[in-house]
C-alpha cells in the first residue's frame, strides 16, 4: 500500500484518534478513503462508481462523510467521500476542494496548505513528498469497547524521520 509505505510514522495519536494520510490529487474526480470505519453518515450512492486504481479496477456504491480536525483544533468535514476498500491510498480531489471553497496555497519556500476562501483561519498544512502534497488529517476513531481501545499503543515521537520535524 502506497500510503502505508510513505507514512510509516502514521501512528495513533491517542486511543481515540489517528492521523490519516490523504493525497491531494489534481486528477481525482472524487474524494476516496479505504477505511469504512472512518466514515459517518454512510449511505448508498445513486449509482455505483468505478475507479481505475494501480493494477485494478474497483467499484463502490458506499459514500459517507469524514470528520477531521484543523491545526487549530476546529472541525472540518469532507462530504460525499467514496469508500473504496483496498484502494491503497486515500485521495482528496483538488477539483472538489476548489468547488467547496478550499484553495491550495503554495509559499515562496515551497511550503503549502489548504485554506478556505471565506475564512483564512481555516487552514490545513500539506506535506510535500516528491511531487505530491499530502494532508495528515487527525480523525476521531469510532467509539469502541475499553478492551479494544486498550490495544492501541500511545503515539511516540518519531526520531530522525523526514516528516517528524
């Protein structure tokens, strides 16, 4: 899985939340996530959608919303996210982001973030890996029994990793 290989530092941030890597993709037509447990308001799409992924073609008719948190701690909701188990990568469609008021801002130093056009305080930093920009979105995990929650190890600082600074 590409996302897992690129972000081996993505660990549970607590027993109730995790960081989810989302590639900001200028060619994607839909937001896609491979984990059904991160979706809320899950529903059946009007018609099945087919996607070409690396090495295969997949179809899904499940959509939902993903709720995460901005750097400031405020909530952000990505609507109508397609659940595509086994996709190998989570995608944010740059076109859908633009339609919904988000702009990708790239600074002179090549740093980047997503910022909402109506509220500049609503921003999410992006990480550049190669030619790709990624959002590490903090997402609350679904509530589970205390026994299940105790299985997750607390997050620990990652040393000497290019994304840990």
